[in-house]
C-alpha cells in the first residue's frame, strides 16, 4: 500500500473540497496532509486536511472521522474550529481555521538556538500563561466528554498576532459518551503519553493532565531531562519501568529561575499513577495561576 509520507500530493492543488479549492500543501503527517485552501463562499483562506483514499484503511478512516467529529463538537477560543467535513472521489477531508503562526515545538526549537544560554528557555511568565490557556481549552473539551490523548508542543499552535495558543489535531481523541474505537491500539506520542494510555486502557481527563504536565516541564527547561532511547519501543519500556524516575532531574535543577514549589506542581501533574495526579486540568491551571500571582507579587 502507498504511504502518505512519500506520495506526490501536488496533483491535489486546484481540486475542490466542499466549498473550498486546495491551493498548496502546508504540512503532512502519517494521518493526512494539510493544504492552504480558498473558501469560495466566504472568500477567505482556510486550512483543509485531506486523507487520500489510496492509503485508506478501516483504522485510518476511523481515526480521521473521529478527529473531525471530536473537533467539530468543540467551540472554544483555544481550539482550532472545524468548518466542514466531507469526501471527494480521491480523498476524505475536513476544513478548519488557518492559524497564522507556528507551533510551540517550533517556538521552543528556535529559542533553544539562541546565542545567549540564558535565553534558551521560554520566559517563565510566558510559559505559565500559555499553559494556563491550553489547560482551559482542555478542561472545556473534557466538559464536553472529549479527551485529546495527543497533547504535545506540535499540537499547540501560537497565533502570530495575538500569541494566543490554539489546540489542534484531535486525531486520536476519545469521545467518552460513545464507544471507543473498534480496534484499540497504543496511539499517541511516546514522550507525552500517559502510562495508562501506553497500557492501551480507556483513559479520562487525567491522561491529558499528564501530557500537559510533560509539555509544561519541557517549556520550563532547556531540554526535557529524560534518558535517551533507541526508538519508540525502548522509550515506552523505560518510561513504564522507571515511572517518576524517568525524569532524571527536577525542573529547578535545570532552570535556576524555578523553585521547589514549581517542582511540586510539575511532578504532581506527571505522576505515573493517575490517582495521584491532578484530577483535572482546571486544578492544574489553578495552581499555575496561584504560583504566577505569587511570583509577580515578589517581582520575580
């Protein structure tokens, strides 16, 4: 079977996708390619994600459908909105807002290349404000009974004009009020994946708490302090065996701006046992907000 990673998708430029016309490819991954498109009805540029039918399997079609459905039922300022879902003779598609900006992963990589070592870490205030906004979006999704299951820097887009973070890519989201996928697999990004997700268990909001905690840890440090691993399988094995010891240093050990109070917040978010984590993104956001307020009062 053909692979989407190696396909020539230039032929899709100029094709219609519902009320839009595909213009040029913007990005691609294992579960589809995103095109910049022009929506004729509203005369605006949007983004359209396509999944070519030549690479379609029952599993990939189900994931793609689930992604569109999960995102479409959500309406929040911190979540990229879905406009239209459909299919053509050649591909499945859904259209969404075109975010002018870049991902958090791109942002972190850029600042880590700064010539000044002291500026290779995201500023504390900016990192906490961004994470509080992301957690608010996640908490809203959980209230709508949707668990994202793939929270990572690459799925957090930062709008260039407003610096507003938007959560995207609900490709492996779990809709709690309905049956989960018929063919359960271990899906997600290994570094950010909650332990119960690695076990293939049906998860709840605490899985997103874990992933958000790892993103927070990464945003506050020069590099996430975890042991090297040769491939996904070894990474998952180490993560399950080492549990909390998978993180080799505390946040304050690698970022002198931080203190033990922030260590406690981060470590509670990434506890191996979900029963010992924050029970909701709202609780984690509240602690981050209180911490930020205390730091601002001290002028640090």
